[in-house]
């Protein structure tokens, strides 16, 4: 996808309100990937991605920007929390598991794409198998002449007419409820193997399981089911057989290496502070372990070696206590672009409720529509909710746009609870309705800390 930076920002604007600087930074980073593919090959490998650190309080859109960017570019994307990792030698997740997980995800993406390509062929093969189940093929009878004369042609039973009629009925959907008996593969039961794994052995359990599955023969069981159920199972089996897994793995690894995006959240939690206490050695250790992956190294996965030289890393953190300069210098140098995201105000909250394609107000309208209850959000009602969200964020903890979820749930609590008994009703959510639902809670600051 060769979107221009302006087009990328325009797409992000559909889902994320404000934060123009952050959108511009990620748009340039994504466009630079396309530019890199256009330069001469000898120079291409020398151009490293310009990794980004996004700084800002929770709930202002850091994760959403990275996620939407990956979706826009159809790139393998993984979100990890830096605080979940430990340095080598400590029990916990090792940082190389990031690359193993994004590779697994990429293989799954490419596999699904390849399945879509062979779906038509798989459906044809599945149809033939269902016809075989409905009308098993029989061997042609050998005539008396054929017994004495080897050159004589066997006389086949006339099954083609019957098979053709069945195919017509099958395609017309008239045999969907017919019961057939299908032979399914079943994995043999295996003894549980418990592995006490260290930091770099977090995948041993899964790999052992796969190894045992490859060694032990698959069992088969016969199961009766309706034609429409059998068709789905057979389509999946045939699609699996038609896919070239070697090609899938090759494409998946290439996609990770050239287009992969790793969102490294809570990076401020592993920044060491000179005056701080606690496991600083572990924090610095995690930074040192992350460094080779961000700089560019080879990581061994079950699909082969994956180079991380051109994976785009987007780090994010609130940086309330620490600051980017508290990271080790080598890691700072690998994140040359710094972007500060702004806190959201009342106007931003109102726009979040109204403008995005999947805005919160549209979500709740759709949810209650399933109960045949029609709710309408008046402009003044939405403004009142935005006002309450900004007020509570100011008085208590600032959790950004996530506060709107709490406010909306509180406002619609009674309607959501009684919706099954309110079929056909139309309800307007205006400013007075919002005030009635929230005023008492917001007035009591101690109560609002617990409820909002």
C-alpha cells in the first residue's frame, strides 16, 4: 500500500481525534518504508527504519495510532508491554519471544490469504467428496465378453445421470439437511509433559507438543453430520492441502522482516531512575536485551531465522516519573523520533463521541438496536457527557478517552438492564437525562473515585 503521508493521516483521522504530530510522525515512517523499496538494492539494506517514542498519558490514542497504522498497511503487528519481560537469567518472558510471536502471527495472516485464493478450488473438491458420500462410486461390471476377450471395454453402471442430478440438488441447497458419515482425523492422546522453562525456553512446551504430534500416528473416527456441516470441514481440509506451506512461511518471514511493526508499550517502566529504588538491574537488563533486536539481529524461530533490521519499533509510555533520557544511551539512539501526545480536553471528548466511524455513541445505538430499542443521542447530551468526562479526569486520575466508556455505561445502565422489556421504545438521551444519571455521583468526589 503506497499511501502518501497526507492520505495516511486522513485515514487515521477517521478513528483517532487530534494528536496531529503523532499521526504525522507515523505517516512519514510508513511512507519511508515504501520509499526504501524504490531505492537501488545496494542502498536499500543500509536504510534503517526511524523508530518512534510516543510520550503521553494513558487513553490519548498511542496504541490506537499504531494499531490502525498496521491495519492500513496490512502489516504484521504485535503489541507488547515492556514491563512483562525480564532479562536473561531471570524467570519470565524473554524479549526474543516478541519476534517469535509476530512471526507466528504473520504466518497465520499469509495462510489465511492463501486459503482465500484456493477457496474456489477447495469448494469444488469438497463438493465432489460430498457427492462420493451421498453416492459412493462403484466399480464397473465386467461383461462376459471381457472375461474371454481382454480387449473388450468394461460395461460401466450408469451412475453419471444420478450423480449429475444429485449435484444439481446439492447446488440448489436441497440436500443441506441430509446426513452423511464423515471420517475425521483425531489427534492421539498424549501424556502431559511439564517443562520448567527459563527465560529463553518459553516455547519449549509448545514445541514438544508439536514434536510428539508429528511422531505419533493420527487416529481416525467416523462421525455423522449434516451436509452443510460436512461441507465446511471438507473445504477447510482441501484448502489446507492446496496451500504450499513452504511458500507461506517464506512470504510470512519476508513480510515480518520488511513490514513488521512492534508496538512496545510501557517503555517508561523499564527506564532506570538514579534516585529510584527497586530492581534497577533488571530494568537495565531488559533494555540491554531489547537493544540487539531494535538495532538489528537474527532471531531463531520455529520457521527459521528472522532478521529484525527493518522492523519498525514504536515505543510508548506516559513518562510521568521517568523520561526518555533515563533509557540507556544506546537504546535512546535507536529511537530518534520523539512525539508528545496531548491530554484530551472537553472538546476532544465530544469529537470522540461523534466523529469516528466506530464512535462510542454509534456502538451503543447498534447494541440496543438488537433489542429493538431505538436510542438517539442529542448533541447537548453528548456535550454534557464530554463535560463530565473532562471534570472527572481533572478531579481524579486522568485516564483519557477511556473515561468515556465509564460515563456512557453509567448513563445507559438502566436502559441496558431493562432493554429486553422495552422492545419498540424510542428514547432520547438529552442533557437533562445525562445530568440526572451523573450529577449525584460527580458531586460526591469520594463516590466518583469508585464509580467513575
